[in-house]
């Protein structure tokens, strides 16, 4: 995932994307390999929609059930016992524990066949449900979107809608869990990244019929509520802000910075600031952060409704 193109750009994260291996999707084997993901996507939409009162709604609504009830409802779909996992599941988990997110991103975005893609989606969905933070949620969103855009339209719509829900979920993490970040500039930076890099997902969301758009948003806030109690300090969400940039500049000393290409629409020059090996994100004490998280969660439905009602396919950080 690339960082926001400030005048200084200090780190680039790998972004999961589509690969040439997806050309087999149209074959009979590809259809069989995709079926697990397709049915799971449909099941996720149905499971959350039932009991939330989203049918015909024009605005995103807060779930009427608390997080515990929602977790019980979602567990059989998002983290069922005995689910098939990638052969290197232990290695994937170890990278998360070690906070080795660049190697993790490289592994998740590597070319693979459909059966392997399905296993990776199993892992990302399960770990997200178990409380994995911004990076896993973002990777899961991009993987769903890439697959949804590479299968026939009638089969890809459910995947795209789940990717759209994950886009809003990832945005919600920045709004809610950003209260835990000691560097207050970091969560907004991650939101800006989503709007810059994933404008296609936001444009798709805004193009859905209002009732479906509201349902996708309600799914996102429901998953946020269901995972709130198991999410912890998020090193990716709480990094990438001004504090890390300042640490990188200090560590770089007087050495010249490397100029890199500008992102589209950015004037001037962009320079890459090397990351500081000594940098660690700071976190706010739970007693201070939790009231802010509760308030941000309560504001999510209105905030996301405003975002999706905005014209055009671009985005700016919602108020």
C-alpha cells in the first residue's frame, strides 16, 4: 500500500493486486476453484443483512445487536472451525506477529492459482474476524476486488460488493481505532491513501442503487462492531504519519533524499524518506482512547452515508 504523496514520501507498502494467473478463471476448473469464495461472499452479505433491517433502507444504520451477538452470528461464515488454510499459514501468522508487513504483502500479492487465492481469502477473512488490523483488512479488500474484476460480471458482483464493504470497514478502522494512535496525523494519512489508491472501489460504491449502497455500509459497521472487542493496537494504522517521517529525516542525517515520481494530480516534487529502524508507533492509553472510539463508532453510519452520497468517484476525508 503506497503512502500518501506528501512533499516527502517515506514508505511504500506493497499492494495486493490481480495477476496473469487469473486468466484461468473462465475455465471449468476456474469456476470450481472460485465457487467457495463466491458462495462465502453471498453468505456474508445475507448473514449480516438478516436482522439488521437493511431492506429498502436509504441510509447506513447502526446494528441493532451488540458486538457479541454479531460475532456469534458471523462466526460460522467468517471463521468456521476446520476451514482450509494456506500451507504456509504458520508463516503468515508469524509475519503478522513480527509485524513484517512488507514481506506479508509481497506474499499475499504473489501470483497464484485460484485454489491458492481461495485459501488466502480464507486466512485473511479469519484473521480479520479475530482482530487483525488495517493491513490485513486492506489486503482482503484488494484481493476481493481484484478477483471480482477478473471473473464474469454475473459472478463478480458479490465479490465486488464484499470488497466495497471491506473498503468501508477499513475506513472505519481509521476513524474508530485511530483514537489509539499517539501520532494523530497517522490515521488521517491512511484514510487519504484509501481515497487516492482505491477511488475505483469508492466510485463503484457510489454507483450502486441507494438501498444496496446502504446495505453494504451497514455490513461494514456491523463487522466493525463485531470485531471491536478483539482488535488491539494497530502498528500500520498508527504509523505513516508525521512522527515517522520526522524520525526518518533525523535518521537520514544530511544524506540527499531520493526523488520519486509524483502521484497523479500532485504538483511539485516528491522525495522518499527512508524509514527509521528505530521508529515505533506510539499508542494512547485505553482509558483515554476508549470513549473516543465509542463516539467515533456512533458517528460511523452518518459519516459513511454522507461519503457515499457525495457526487463523483473521488473522495476526501469525511468530516
